[in-house]
């Protein structure tokens, strides 16, 4: 059973940066993709970024150029560097590794 734990959420001012990390405990066999989703209250969950097993990265239109997803080469861990954050409703960011979901840290961008 793979368990996923995220870290790094919190409150940041508009224009600021945050780095989220996500680690899996337990064994992940074979290649796997990693994903970051977010969900704000009253809104649907949306895919923010994906990093493939081969290291390819894909982003939602609204974050491309500001966010960067990466993965650790030695252990089942991915990161999401978020720069130039925009003021918007607080959202919970969920990490998915090998189809296992974390519980999500909240990110609040507010002055």
C-alpha cells in the first residue's frame, strides 16, 4: 500500500513563491507518473501539472511559465515550485503518485 504525503503549503503574498513536495512511502514498482491537482471551495478539481516517468512535464494553461514540476531521481518524490502566485481563493493541492492520492496541503495567496 503506497501512502502519499505532501508538504510545503501555507500562506504567501501575491507574487511570492512556494514549493510543494510529495513523497510516497512503500514500494512503487515500475515507472509511474506524478501529478499535482488543486481544488478551491465550490470548484472542480483541476490538473495543475504532470511529470511523466521519463521526466516530461505538462502544465495547465494558467500556470505554465510560473510553475515547475520535478521529480527526485533516487526516491519516489515529486515537487512543485510555484512562482509569481496570483491572488485567488485558497486551494488544496493534491499530489498523485502511482495512482495514490495525498490529502493535500492548502495554499492561500493573499495580502
